C-alpha cells in the first residue's frame, strides 16, 4: 500500500502539495507538462508526479479529503485528461477551486472533483483542440482532432451540469478571442451555465470537504 506519509518533504515541495493532514492540498499551476519536458522558464505541473500523489491520497487512511487549487493556462491534453480521470475516479471527497484561471485542459481538471468552486474574479477559456509542431494536411489528421475533442467534451459534460450543445457553443464561438475560436467566461457565468458548481473561496471549499468527513 502507498501511504502519504512516505512522500518525502522535498517531493512535497516539488509537487506544490501541503504537508499530510486530514485534508490534503494539491496545486495545479502553470502549464500541464506532458511527455515533453518544458523549459526551466516555464512554471509547470508534471503529471508523472501528480498521478502517484493522487494514488497515495486515495490509499492513505489518515487523509479524509482532497482540495485541488487550480491556476493553469492548460497544456498537454493527454496528461491533463490522465490527471482528471484519476481525480474523478477517487472514492474520497474531492473539491476543486479555480483561482486566477482554469484554462483549456484546466477545464476538465476543474470539473473532475466531486464539488467544483470558482472565485468570482477567476476565468476559464474554452476552445477547440490545438496542436503544436508538424501537422499533416490529410483527412486522418482532422479525424484525430475530432476524436480528441470529443473525449474532452464527453468528460466535461459527464462531470458537470453543462449540456453538450452549450459547451460546444462556447468552444466554437467566433469573434470573442483575437485570432482564435472559443470563449472566456468568468466565475459567475461558469456557475450559471452549469460548468462549475458554485462561486466560492478557500473557506467554502474546505467547509464542504469537512462536512463530508462527518
């Protein structure tokens, strides 16, 4: 069994995770790093560090809940979905709190928790799948983009209260983002459309988690 107490102090500092307690805190910040290592000038969240930490939280008998603090610009789709799926599959109470921004692949990460909170001043960017590097101009490339985008749409709509059509409307909206397609919504709109559960801050998220302990 993996127990949270086995995580070394230097590892906790590297992961941006608070010391072991009944409510464990995990920060997801900057850019979600995937299979390629980003430059040292980038603030990143490394999925190979987060995945075992989440498994340790699930297995640790002394941990009663998990609080995920998000301020991310997005990043690698595969890595982001891997983290989101692991959070969604946890049996322990989980709460997410978007502070600053939960953009791009940060949207699935935000809704993956059992209860999602967003600060009134925070925002979320919803846009179609993008790809860096060489893109081959064939029909198979378009189909791959479509399948990847569908994975995100299915996950978000399954783990929030937003409808598929409404989410796609945000994703494919034109005229709002300069030189891009998509939408930026603030905290109030994220709640009113059903993407996030409620407006709130740290005390609200912690209070919800503590109520689940009883």
